[in-house]
């Protein structure tokens, strides 16, 4: 996240980005406060703001700590972000990085509404968004670097695993 945070056009958006609250919050501790946009729990609004920020030339890293929360933003993600380049005629290519995760189950199981993995479903639903699973620590930096530097007009969803923060 520090690599992304060092880039001029990036901005981190979501819940618990500026204040503690999730395991992902800990990965933003060294990011400048002026790059963190804390939002209330309003996932569809967050995804809409994400697209607006990207249309304005920013590179938002929109953080949904669990897939289960990202489900609330599906309308904006599928009907707007995924279709943007098709509807826009490729005049404007917003770059969006979406960070989500499969909720941790250890040491405490948070119940099933927090541990969904919808990676395969989203791969099938999207045409201009690449969905990447980050199962090994060695995969993380190259995947985020690819998401930031891609020139193919695709946006990226990066899927992390909460249990791996303490295990790998």
C-alpha cells in the first residue's frame, strides 16, 4: 500500500481507511492522511464515488474489507464501472483498483455472512474488470503494480485472504 500511496494520483477510499477497524486498516498506517477518504457504511455510494474520482483523473483504491460488503456495491460495479468503457467509447479510461477480501475465520469465526468468496462469480459477471486472487505473499506486490500500471483499459479487483495476514 505504501507503493500505491507514493503515487501522485492515488487515493484510498472506504470504511476504516483513516481510522482503525479492520485488518486492512493496519496496511494503511504509513499512508499520508490526505490520501485517505473515510466513508460511512454506504457501499453503493462508495463505488459511485470511486468511479467519479477516477473520471476526474484520480486512481482510487476502493477498499471493501470483505466480499460480503462489496455485494452492496454490485449495481455501481457491474452496471457502471464494468460498462463504462463500452458506453463511453473509450474516450476516457478511468483506472480503478478495488481491494477486497475473504474474511478471516481464525482465531475467531465471524459467521458465514463475513467469509464469502465470490471471486468466480464476479469473474463471470464482468467483462472489463480483471479479478485476481492473492493467495501467496509473493503475488501481492506484482498484482497491485500491474493494476496500477495497466494500459489495457481494464480495472482490477484484488482479493486478499484475512487469515493469511497472520499466517503467511
